């Protein structure tokens, strides 16, 4: 399989696998057209170098030790000061967000509402995080 970039709001949606040798000029045009479509809420370049295909559960905690979340108005419930990833505690040096991603609001069964954040830890590793329904996961890492 050969990796290619398609369209989508989420990084894992943009990863397209094409069987080796099957990339015809028509496939290139199809993928380019898919990428060119408007994708409100998609992440602009530069994209993270590492994209996690399965969500990596993380926790974002405020100085008071409470998990940070995003309320119904899109406001943070606290200031991110600690990122906990696979048991490792990382101090948050800088952060930006939230940027809402709202999908299919008209379809209650398939609706999705999440908020993206970029977080830089004390080791200067940059992360792309998502807060969805109060739970956090890492979507990618800027290596």
C-alpha cells in the first residue's frame, strides 16, 4: 500500500492508502479534488509529523489539579498547566485554542462536537490535542 493525502477534518481521515501500482492519473485527480473541497474545521498546514491512528488518551489538568474541559460556550474551565500522557506528567509551557470542530449538527445520531488545542510541553514537544465531551486525546505530535 502507498500512503496518500485525502480530504477531511480529522488527521486520520486524511490518510488514504492506495494499493501499490494502482495509482493511476485519475486517482491523483480524485485525491487532489477531495483535498481541495472546503473542510471547515480542518487543520491548516503545517500538519503534525506524527498522526496517531488510534486516539492516545491524555489528560489536561489545571493548577488546582482539576481536569480542564470546554463548556457549552466554548470556554475553558481552567488554565492548562499539566499534560499527562501515558503516565508521564509534562508541564505545559504554552497552549493555544480551543478551535471548535462541529460536524453533522443536523443529524443527532452522527453529530460530533470537539475542540482542538495546540500544546507545547516543558520539553518543547508540541502536541495537537482534542477535547471531546470532557475527554482528551492526542491527535498528533509535531516532531
